[in-house]
C-alpha cells in the first residue's frame, strides 16, 4: 500500500466503534455530581469532547488484529484514553509547556486553576489502571511500563531537558553533533509518544487473548508495528507544529520552535522529515502482513478477516503521517 492508495479502513473502524468508546469512557469516569464535584467536573472537561481517540482505537485494533473481540478490550481502551488525557493535562501546565489551548478550547488549568488541573490529571492516571485491570495483569504491566519512568514519563523528562537546544535556529546552535542530537530525538519520541501507542495495541491484544495469553512472536511483531507507527506519528506531529493551523490542530502551533525543542524538521528540514515518516509507514505496512501470518499460525481466523486487518493496520500507518490534526 502507498499513501495514494489508502483504503479508508481506519476511518470506517473509528466510525463503527466511536460511540462504544465514548460510552465506555462515560461509564469509567465518575459522574460530575459525585463528590468532590469540582474535581470530577475537571476530569470530564479534559475528557469530553474528545480528540482523535487514537489510543483507544488502537487498543480495539490490537484486540481485533490478533483474532480477538473488540468488546473484550473496551474498558482497557477507555483506560488508555484516560492515561493519554492525563498526560495532556499535565503537559499543558505552566511548569511544562504552558499552553492555553487544547482540543480547540481553553486548557484544563485555564478553566479550573493549576492545582485542580494537576489533581485531575493525577486522578485520570489512577483511573486508567483501574480500567486496564479488566484486561488482566499482563495488560496492566504493559501499560505501567509504557507510562512510567522507562516510558512516557522518561521521555517527557528528556524532552524538557532538551528544551533550548535549538534556540536561535539551525543546526549550528546544537550543543551536540547532529548524529548525537538525532539519537537523542529518536529516544525522546520513542518514549514520550511511541511507548503509549505500542502499549495500546499490546493491551488490546492481552485483553482479548483468552486462555494461554498472546504468543511471544505475535507480541514481538505487534510491538514492532506499534514502535514504527509511534515514531512516524511523532514525526508527523513535529511537522504539523510547523505547517498546521490552530483550527486544524486544536492547539497553538509553533510551540516547539518557541521552546527551542529538538524536532525532526529542526534537524532535517520539513521535506526530509515528511519523507522519513512515509518510509516508516511503509515499514509498518510490511509488518502488518507479518503479523497476520503469525496470528494465523496461532489461532483460527478466517482468511478474509486477516486480510481486512492487514488493510486496517496499513491504513492506520498512513493515517499517522497524512493526518492534519
């Protein structure tokens, strides 16, 4: 599959499952009338209306792509969105990126104040593990690893530490060699963004695996696919920060440049970065075929279903690099 032959499978999948994901989120989050009301209002403000819901959709795709039922992964899917949303609430805080726009409206701390926004993020993070528990211990362990110091939080730490690396613009302002800066950037992106994207797929697979769990070879290929899509997704994010508008992104573009962050366009230029993202999408597309073969060797799945899941996984990979939001 090439970027000019996208199947539309991901759009159709989102359309078929969006309402179920929203219902699962509504059920998982405490009612706004429940004490402490202000905290629960802030949690729901951050969550609804939602953004792309990419991570919960990937959780359902992880279940379906490994021959399971999406219904078995709905509550863990909601958990992934809780964890992702907590990270956005904290990322927007004045002590982090200090943003005032998220998902097209004022950020949580602009509406509820910094202390309550911080606590709302804490509560969403904790709630995520309660929801993920429906997928079993392996799912919880996968999410914990991806979200913690060796995953997303570790990536955030290094991202903050790298701020200012490119102030003044151009590779001449780098404190390290271009090679060392690129290695650092890839590490940051793979942990800050990629880890949770991979975890969404893996959590879904665990949640719908049934007795005996997921074979190691299936998990390995699924994880490689997630890692590849995750890096492509973040490269596209870096590019959108340069080319996108507030209306498209739901947040203010140009923040990376203002903070002097390490980004792909800053190191390689916009066109080369976009080409790198497309190349990763091609790699992920090949991994989708490899995954289908491994799943077919593990459990009985109709060939037509496997073909459909290959098309879906390939479409997700190209969506990651072609999206405008």
